[in-house]
């Protein structure tokens, strides 16, 4: 009965009940059914697409076609403007890369061999060879400029602003060693469009002309693959060359396309006079009036201009003289300057007193950029706190409890306070800490290398007297070519090169290893160094212990964002004197040396600076050692830099190019890896090519490294590493007794928290000192080998030296080091 009364419970499936898939009948809901089911509700993805204004596939395709078409039209418009009536003349630099060729003969054919030249002028006044051409057949105008090949700075300056380069080759050898050197510099700086020409093929037999051209093509294909060679012997050859120059594709150089630049064709200098009473006194400066065609971007009168090799200056006004190289007729040419002024500001302009010269714009003293390059340093702008009453009372008690020391008669209380210390306190005094220079370890390394060289010399001198006499006799008897070879050698330079080679070799075999001094305690000698648990992840405050020079420089909160903003404004700016106008710039407070350089035949290159580009900061350049350089380049050595349009002398420190927040300093320029050079220099917004030269003792400059501008970042942490080494004296499995790393007990206790490692990969720490002579017990993570070496890494932050000099003298004509006999020949030519 009880079982009947109980109600039967229904089965309820659990969460693990099998659920079969529905049958795929092939029917799908229509968009109408989905809309009726949603009842007006819209998916989140649809809303976000509308907010992001995402286009459909067809619209995206149309937009990409429009952008492509606009880009193509802008490139074609820029190409058509070059050399036309609306643009500047096509600037062509003629460069000879072989001492046996005559570039003047090529320019003579271009200037005198054509019959349909409508107009020609003198080109750039004061230049070695410069002239302008107007060719109505091509509707083009050209300006040819041939720089002095003996002056490398002139060649590089002209190549920075030239639209095309014409290289004059030798028909048999192509180029010589100096031509190879110039090509290396030009390729590293940034190469515009070019053409290769040669002469002398017309003198050969008809059957040998093709063979001669093929042989020359094989010679030049290492530098110019698939290059076309142009013979320039007749008028027809000159016409073919001009047609190629006007129609070839123009290479765009980023460092000049976003800045307005100008090659001076005429210049006048007006000295300044200070008005005092009735007479004027000369101030040593003056106003330089430079005339030329604007290239690149529009030129603003309130911006600063940089004259390559001379510095930064301000503009006072811009005039519009008559174009000396017009394509239009005489009537339209006279009417054009006024029309240009009316198009710009809608006024007739003010006449400058000369016929045909109008004032386009004048600088506003309130909005004109300042020449201030360094920040104002306030010596009182530091952390200053007045001592509290408790601190004053503590100091008074310390003074009373100090030991009384006998002082000389007549010594005041103030003088006695300075000598009232014992020897142990003198070691830890702050003055001694500050007196330790950052380069003491480098000086000790140099002394160690000198001692090694002296020891080697003493070993060589310990031979038999008979051998010395035989050596003297053999040296006296040398004649002929050996004596001529020795006459070209400089013993001082050879000794310096030997010392550098030994330093680089020692750094390669034992990187960053330093010997602990015996006469100075290690904690005093290396007091500015610290240990790091991990070079990658351990923190290092970038604002800690900054040098006084950091108060003189500028820093951006976000340099990359500022760079994008400045370059975008420069590209889209349409105010000022437009590109293609022939203008006269009035540059104020210019020294007379600029005019003297122009009168001597050197090119005068002007570039308009972007905002903030005159201010000093810490610039970083990513470079690689040039293959032609074989000498070691040491860090903090004075070098000559060419960064964009700037040329200056500075002292750089080298560091590794890594992605971390700390970068290890390199003592020498790495031959097989990219290296970052850091210098104090004016701000320059990338991209820009970098050339690094090293000046010889005789005045020549050797190209040692090439690269590009990396960034402007004073907060970049560069750490110098030193390695202290010790020898395992006794080994007991994982523990060992190490000696020769330190030489007293206090140094071991001071560096006890720093981790130690070995060359074979073992890691450990100092457990305790043993005795008083520098022995210590270390524990490692594994068994130690007897031939292993115990190492300790210490680091300190380093900064560049403030040795910025914008005035670099012109170098002597370059000669290859293994060609001493050709030096006099090249200089006389």
C-alpha cells in the first residue's frame, strides 16, 4: 500500500544530455525575416561601422583610385615645373671623377656647340664654371655648375641642391681613387638623378666604338647598374644629353624637399654702421643680399636661414628682381614680377629704389624667430632648502664633539674646520668624489698600454750588441726606393696609429676589462659605478645626476609627434615666396667671411630652417663604419659631421643600437654592426643623411662612417661598462676562493651585493671576505672550472662632450694613404 501511495517522479535530463544538430535543410532566412524578428534593433557592429565611417568595398576601391591618380598628377606636375617658366631652372652639376678627364670641355660643348640657344647668362658669379641656357625646343632652361673638385665640401654642397648630376668618366678606367672617394660620399649623402658621360669615342675606329663602350659599361656597373652612357663629342651628343636630363625621372630627396633652399647666383655685401653722433662706426657685421631661385617649399621671411658652413641668420626682407633667365618674351617678362606680387598679397608692393625690383615681404620683429640656440641657465634655479632648527642643533653638537687637532699658528676657526678630519674621512669627502673625472679609467688604460709598449721595447733592446751593430749597418746601407718610401712616412702618425691599434686589439680580446689599481681603493676609484641585476630589466632613472650642460639644451615632450607635425606643416604651407621665383634675400648680421668665401668661387647654399631647428639638443645618428676605413675610431674623438645641410665638428660617444631603455657604450666604432653616435648639435628633423669624417694631421679628411639621423632624445641612457676580473684560487664544488679582483677587505664588503659571473657562464655572489689581502669566498650556481675567470660588471652613465664647432675649414685635396707619391701631383693640378 505504501508503494502505491508514492507518486512516480518524472525524469529530468541533466546538463550533459546529448543535443543533436539540426538538419541542414538548405533554407535561410531572408533579410526581411531577420528585420521583422529584430523589430528595429541594430547590431553593435553596424553602429560602430557607421560611426567609423567605414566604406563599402566599391567605395574603398574608388577612393584608392582617386588617391593614386592625385599622387600621379602631383608627381607629373612637379616634374613638368622643373626647368619650365613656372619653376626654377634645371640645376645640373658637372663633376669629373678622374684626374685625366676635362670637364670644362664638356661644358664648352654644351654652351657653344648648340645653335638654337635663345639666351644664356653668366650663371653663378664667382664660380669656376657656371652658365645658364634657355632651350625653346624643349621649353626648358638649365643652369650648369662645375664645382672645384679639389674642394670636397664644395662638391657635397652643390650635390645637396642639384636636380641632376653629370659625371664625366674616363673612357678607359672610369674613375680613379679620388673619384671613388667622391662617389662614396655622394651615395651616402643622398643621390639625385644622374647621367654618365665620356669623351674620346669619336677618335676611335668605327669597329672599336661598340667594344669600348661595352668595356666601360662593365667597369661602371658596380656603382651604376644598368646605367646609360652618353658620349659628348658633337652637337648631336649634347642635344641627346640635354633631352635625357629634361625627361628623366627625378629622385626625391626627403631632407631637401620639405625645406626651402637656394643656390646663390649673385651676392652683395653692405657693412653695418653704428650711428653715434654724426659719424658711423663699422661693427664687423653687415647685410648680405643674395639672389637666386627658390627651390623646394615656399620661403617665409620670418624663418631663419642656414648658410652651409657659416651658421644661422635672420632675414629682413625679400625682393623680386627681374628674372635673368626667362623663357617668355620681353614684354611678358617685365610684367611678370608685378603680377606675382599681386597674386601673393593683392598689392603693388613697395619699390626698392632700383628699376624692376619690388619688395615682396618684410620681416616682423615680433613674430620673427630668434637666433637663441641655448636655454638660459639660472644658477639659482635649483633645489634649495633652509635647514631646520633640529638640523642646526645637530650640526652644532657635531662641531663641539669633533676631535681637537693641532693646527698651525694663526689658523682661523673657519680654516681649522677644513683640516679637522682624519685620513679615513678624507677618502670619503665629497670634494674627492667630485674631483674624480669621468675619464680616469681611460687614462689608466692608456698608461697601461704605454707601459706594455715600453716593456716590449725594452725586451727588443736586450739583444746582443753584435746584432745591434749589424742592424745599424744594414739600416745605413739602404738606398733607392726604400729611402723614398721612408721619406713619405710620418713617425709621429705611425706611433699614434700603433697605439690605437693596440688599444682596439686589447678591447676586442678583453672587452671592457679594467685592472683594479693597487694604490687606490676600488670603492674610491669606481665610486661612480654601480651594479645591475639585469642590464635589460633593471631600472635606471634618466633624470638622475644630469651634467650642467643639460641645462643649456632643449627637449621635446614627444619628438616623433613634433616631427610629424613640423613636416606636415612644411608640406602643406602655401605662404611666402613660392618655389620657382627669382628673389633677393636680405640677410642681416652676417660676417664678411661669407662674402669672401663666395668671391673665392665656393658655392653659397642657403636653406630655410623649420621651427626649433636652431636650438641645441642631444642628437643621435645611426651609422656604419665605411669599408674604406681601416683605422680604429675611438669614442669621444673629435670628428667632422655632415648632417643634412649642416656641417660641424663635435665629439661623439658610441653606443649599441638596441630596443631597450638602456644602451651599452662602445669604446670603438664597431666594424661589423650599426652604431649610434650621440653629440650635442642643433635639432634637425629626420630624415637626413649623415657623413662622418676624421681629419688627418696633414689636413685631409677621411670618410670613416655613413648613416642617417636617428632621433633627438636627451633622455637616452648610455651606460659605460667596466669588468673587474679575478682568478679562482681554490675550488670546492660550487664554492671557490677568488683573488686578484680586490686587494683589501673594505672593497670586498663594498661590492658584496653585486652579482659575479664567469666567462664559461656560471653565476654567483660574494659570500664573505677571507683575510685582509683581497681574497674572497664566492658561491656559484654550478661547478667551477680551474681555467675559468670570475668577472664583475659595473656601469655608469656617460654623456657627450660639449665640443660643437659650426665652422669647419676646407680640407686639403684628398690622397689615398697608400699613394704618397701622387700627393704633390694632385695638389699642383
